[in-house]
């Protein structure tokens, strides 16, 4: 007679636990991940939002106040778009890195290092 998984009375051996971990069969808690991302969001908003907003406003003011000073020609359009994207990426790098760090830490907190 095959035993039902719920009727097992003994704890799994360390060998079985290790095998399950290697196969990626580990419990996941969506609540812990959600809490970590919420906490990261609060940190970003509370500490970084004012400086990020002022940096973005300073950089993007040219587009609103002096659009006539921006010379767009076919030859330099690609470099202009790349320049704008890189400047915005540099400004947003630390907040995005904070979210990435929170995601990694929450995964490690749940499962440990595999």
C-alpha cells in the first residue's frame, strides 16, 4: 500500500532535504518578498526621493524651459537620445539598486544560499 505524503510521521533526512534544495523544491513566502519590496519602497521614498526628484527636475528643466536651445538633427539624434537615457539612468541607479538588493536579500532570507 502506498503511503500518503500527509500521513508520514518521521521528519525527512538531511539527505532528502539537501536533494530537494538542490532541485529547487523549497518553500516560498510571497509575504516576505512583498514586505521586503515595500520596505525598500519606503526607504527609497523617504530618503532618496527628494534628491532624485531635484536631480531629475534640474536635468529635465531644459526640455521644458528652453526647448529651442536643443538642436536635433538626423546626424546627432541617436547620440542625443543615448545621452538623455544615460543621464536619467545614472540618476535612477541608486533607487533601482535598492529594490534589486531588497529582492535578493528577501530571497536569501527565505531560502538561504543554495
